[in-house]
């Protein structure tokens, strides 16, 4: 699943988020959109788990900031 999290002009620590998220999902991907306004995360975690991961890295994220994007899976990998 892909999640978009509004940064609200905060600069999340991408390395810390990725390291913490890797403890749960070693295939997760973390990046910022080009303008830095949205943190993008691709992972199988739930929204609640994702918020907990972000809070463990020192970023207090509210559920209203997290948007789960519709799946774009083609099914080709059977995943």
C-alpha cells in the first residue's frame, strides 16, 4: 500500500523512518515528493502501525495527516 503524509513544513528524518519501518517491513520504501510537502511510504503496514513508527522517530503525526492511496497493483507478481 502507498501512504501520503502531509509534512506541514516539517522535515521528517527519512533515514530514521526507513530504519524503524524496516524492522516491520524490509521492503518498505520511503521518500519525499519533489516539493517536500508529502512524505510517501510504500509498505504493507496498517495506518495505526505507520503512525506508531513515525512517532517512534520523533515525528508526532496525526491520523488526519495520513492518506492511504488506492492500490495500483496489476496483480502480475501475485502479491
